[in-house]
């Protein structure tokens, strides 16, 4: 590759397409990441193909997202939605489909960027065969998930072994925050020199401060009520029930009577059948006697979300497990104070006492006190929101993330090319005949073929 050229990038993201409708099962932060990093890399001069499994029979296989970046759907299994934990046996077909596409299109990639563990397997196989460098971001790690979810963890049994092999075989790993870097080092024996921290980001042109009164009028919310907001996926690990319990405690200990707006789910209308977590939370709200204060809004698309952020006095998310989390960044970008649990990436993005407050997970009493502090001091809340917006503009824009990622690519490509030249020199020094760079043999990677044990894994 010429020194001043920009690399051609294959970005692998098996279950998370940049074209997906956000907010439903398995469609969240990773989808946003591959969409925004791909677009912003293209604006920096790269050519990017984002490969995902084709899961919609009406979707075109190749979609030009904007100049320089394409979303490529690869046939692997039925062209319909499947839970991501069911995709592992389909990865050989997914790999073969990417190979065929690259051959048919004449694509010569300079670097492959894997997203999540299954795409990491594909990345190692493909990059090793093509003799090009490989970069990996996990988004979430199997050992961490197992620690927090125990028997509820539905990951395929091969996951952790495959993750360990990926760690050994990629040229560089991206961690989104220090806690993820530490997990890679302590749980997977990763070399710290092979890890670069590059956090995810937020679209600051979409997520921006809006007038609260106007937002409440648009949503039909009362102008004077104290409003607590939750915006995100409806999953047990997000622990929205903790917010409801804290709200009930707040009512019992103060004169506050706050509303709670909950945005997320599998359908635009809140449906406890399609989204069982909504049903569970509705039952909990009734048990706590606050059902009249809790309003569910179902799934909303990114362009609608800034209104909900603007309408709330404070945004809250207290998961007991969170690899990174985009909600804190979106809240800060919208100029809203944020209360989050002290887990995963949240302590990295939120500065406690400055842009929001941090509380222990699963402790509604602590959350209730943090809510009281924010709701009873609107001047302090406004200051947190203002400082949060400034922090996002300084550290967490997608253009910044893409620039850091491109710099990493260039560094890895240069290092890989030097290594190849040294291998050629070593062969020549040992008396072997000189070989062209393209003739260097593929390296074995030692990662097993995906399989599923019908006796232990769900179909």
C-alpha cells in the first residue's frame, strides 16, 4: 500500500447490520458502531465494505450507504431474523460467502476489522488466508457475560475458547474502555501492547440539546412534572426494575411524585407479548403502586430519541452488566444529566459529580438518593448537562473515533508489511530462494470449526 493512500477495509459484523432497525433484540450499539465507523472512515478517504448476514429476504444484497461505504448482505442460513446465539453454526457459510463476494467483485482489502466473537473467527480465517492484517473489537466478552449471567447465559459453548484463539491470532484489539482492556488482559492473557483503547461515540448533530418545554408538548407530557427517563433495550440485565423501585422509594421519602418514561422494545407500541420485559415491568409497577406514573413508549428510531431525552429531567440506566453503553453518551450529547451504575464502560464515559452521578447496581436506595439530588437541584442538573455536552464534543464524536481507528489501521498495516519483509529476509538468509510477497504461505490459526452439540445447545 502506498504511504499516502487510505486502506480498503472489510468490516465483519455477522449479526449486526448497519441497516438494521434499532432498539429490538440484538440490534443496538454494535449496529450503530459499524454504521458510524464505516461512514466516517469513508469520509476520511477509505473504501469500506460492511459484511453482515442477510436476514431479510427483501433487502438488496449490496446497499451503497454513502460514497465509499457499502453494506453487504451475505447469504448464510435463512434470509430471516435469527437470535445471534443461533448463528455460530452458520459462520463457515458466512465466511465462504464473503470469499465469493470479494472474488467476484475483485476486492483487494488492506485490513479486516472483526466485530464480536463470531465475526472474529471469520476475520482470523479470512485475513490469514489473504495474508493481510486483522483488527478485532469484541463489543462484549464471553467470560464477563458468564460471570454476570451464570446459567442464563445462552452463548454457544465454543464462545470462550474461540475468543481466546482470536486474542492470540489478531494483530491488534480495540477496547472501548479501560475495563474492557483489563478483562482482555486478566481473563484472556492478552498482551497489553496489542490493545488500543478507542471508545465508541455519538452523532452530535442528531443528539443535541432541545427545548424541554417544546419536547414535552410534542410528546404530550405535562410541562411541570419531574420526569425520569430510560432509553434503551428492554433486557433483564438493563435492570429497569431498579429504576421503578428507586422511584417508589423516592415517593415514600420525599414530596416528589415523578413520572418515569421507558423507551424501548420490539414494537412501536408497547406490547408485553412481543416484549416480555415490558410485561414484567408493568407488573412490578403495579406491585409498587406507581403504575399510573410509568409510561412505556415502545421502540423508537434514532431521529425520535432526542425528543425523549429533552423531555426528561434526568436519564437513568443502572444495568448490572454493561460492556460500554451508548445511552450515557446520547444523554450527555442532549445536555441531560445521567445517573448510571458503576459497571463496565459507564464510569469511563460519565464523570461522577460532573456530568452525572454513579451508583452501585442493584441498589435502589442509592439510586433513589441520587435521583433526589438531581431533581431537587435543577441548577446543578443543568450544569451537569452542559458539561456533559462539552465532554462529548471533545472526546466522543464518531469522526474522532474513525480518525483513531484509521490511525490504528495504518500502524498495523505498516507493522504487518515490515514483518513480511523480515520473513522474506529470514528465508533468504537461511538459503531459501527469494520469494515474492504474494507467494508467502498462509499461517495456520488453530481455531476450531463451528459446531453445535444437539444435546446441550438449543436449536
